């Protein structure tokens, strides 16, 4: 559904069957990241990463239903190669979310109804754990052979 200004909105069924409209007046979000992988030995690969995510939700339009804000990610993980066909992956990410103020006190916030004001804040963090078992159905290609320019004596 679109709002009269052409921006998207979400309509949900509220209590008592009435519709609740959540206006989305967001700007562009950005995600910047840097990661690395290190092959510890032929069976173990280690990974780490860091990221910064700029939220598309500004202080002017934030509501309690979507208390999103800028965040900083730290991630790490590894792969254990059990055989040529079977490997196990493990990864963990912790996301630090910036303290999030919510202020619905004026017409600047599209959720303000003119009668009820709301002011609050949200403190949050996120933990993501991932575990995988990979099975390779095809046969791995043979490793490339080294071609040397010098003959051994």
C-alpha cells in the first residue's frame, strides 16, 4: 500500500479488527564490511569480519514497532574439512546496536496522531550462531600442479 505522499506503508489488522498503518519514510541504508580468511592447515580455515551498518530509519520517523538504529558487527568462524566431501562450518556474530531514542511528540513523526505522545528508548544487541554440515555431491577437481622455472639439483 502507498501513502498519499507516494511512500510505502504497511497495513496490519489491529485489536478489535481496526487497521493499523505503519508509514515507511526511510532514507537509504548502508552496510560497510571487511573480512579475512586464513587457511590454518589443509583441514581448518579461520574467518573473521567487522562491519558497520547505517540504518535507513532516522530519529524523526522511528516507532516502537521498528526500533532500528545504526549498528556495529563483529564476526568469527571456521570450517573443518573432515574429508574431501564432508565439512563442518561454525560462525558467530555479535551486533552492537546504537542506543535508540524514540520520540513521537510532534507532527514530524508520521505516527503522531495529535493526541497521544510517546517518548522512550531501546537498548539492544543481537547474537547470531550458525552451524552447518556440507556434503559435496561431485568429485573435487584435482589441485593444480606447480610449474617451476628452475630445475632441482
